[in-house]
């Protein structure tokens, strides 16, 4: 496969995650090859050589970077730790919307501060906003797919009171839960 060096260099300079695993860059001055998302300083264009696979870079005489670990599949190195943590937190909240930030962090084995930073960097949301988003999505699904009373939906989706459920739902959706149910019927 022929790689376009200009596109590869732009992706490398931007640390574009969409290109992770699609190509690898060998730095001629250090004889090290990296993933395009490596946190190391971006080398000058004339010092870069692009490869379609990590094996091709190794065969050309380059050593794997110790920071981004290009020999590992994308998603398994320390560079990907924040995105893995955000994905695990999101999946855990999908299964249990009632977890608060401290309980969620404890289940994931990190501090609440680290969890907040990871979610903010990866998803652009705080854990509380993510939890609220999941609760509302769960409530909307129950409103449209079941005939459960609003009180049961509020508690099943993780809210501690019907008043709070109505207030948050109206704030996020712009209308009351009963209006959603009437529209779906």
C-alpha cells in the first residue's frame, strides 16, 4: 500500500487518533518508529519515513518507541490508558446509572480526580454530566417502550426523586417526560 507522505505528516503533527494503526513513522535521526499519536515531540518532515505496518518499520532498521509502544495493537499501550478508562466508565454507567462519582472511580480503581480528567479529555464531559446523560437516555427509552408509571421510570433510571427527575428531564430535553410519552403513543 502506497502512503501519501503529506497526509501522514499532517496526521502526525495533529496527533490525529483516526490514523492510529493505519501507519507508523520512523524517525531517521533516532532510528525509532512511533504511532501517529505518540506524545513525543513531532520530528521535522525531512526526518520522517512512513510505513504501513510496524513490522515494515522494524524491518527497515527502526526500534519501537518506548512511549507509544507501536508494536502493541492500538488500544493496548499506556498512551491509550485515558481512552480505555473513559470507555470503561461509560460502559459501567450504562449498566448502573445510580453510581456516584466516588463509587464509579473506586470500581475502576482510580481516584475521582483522575476519572474526571480522563472523561473531560476524552469525552468533553464530567462524570456527573455523563451519568445524567445516561440516566436521561435510559428514561427516554423506558418512556417510549414501556407503560411503566413515571415514578417507577424515575427510580429505575437512577433518580432519587420524581421532582429531580422531572426537573433534569425538562432541563435537558426541553419538555416534560409526560410529553415524550404522549408523543410516542
